[in-house]
């Protein structure tokens, strides 16, 4: 799961156009999510980035919202694209 989370975070950073490391980055990222009609607080996004270290397990609801931001219908669809026969571009918008 950690590898999948890392791939999801990298996809978000690619779509966002920069690495997300500082508190202000999470605020800007939350605004970018809001422009896509996905409501997430900066603190929730920061938790997701922290969860890559293995401290906590993210909720499916959070993962679904983040996957939606990068062009997938759900976390499951994102994982299926990573591990299935698909090339991962079916739902992904660059």
C-alpha cells in the first residue's frame, strides 16, 4: 500500500506542478482541489503526505478524493490502473 500511496502523491504533485513540502504548499494544494470541486482541508492533505512514512493508515474517503483530483473515479480505480493490464492512462488527465 505504501508504494500505491507514493504513486498517488507523485501523481498529485505532477498535476499540481510542484512538490508539496511546506504548510503553504498544502494550502495552495487544497485550493487547487477546491477548483476541481473536491473539498479537502490542508490538514487532511498534510496527513496524507505524512502517512507515506507509515505512521497512520489513510481513510478510503480521503484516498478517493485525492484519486479523483488526479483523474480517477476512486482509489480502487487508481490502484487497478497501477496493478492491472491497463497502462494507467484510461482515466488520467495530464
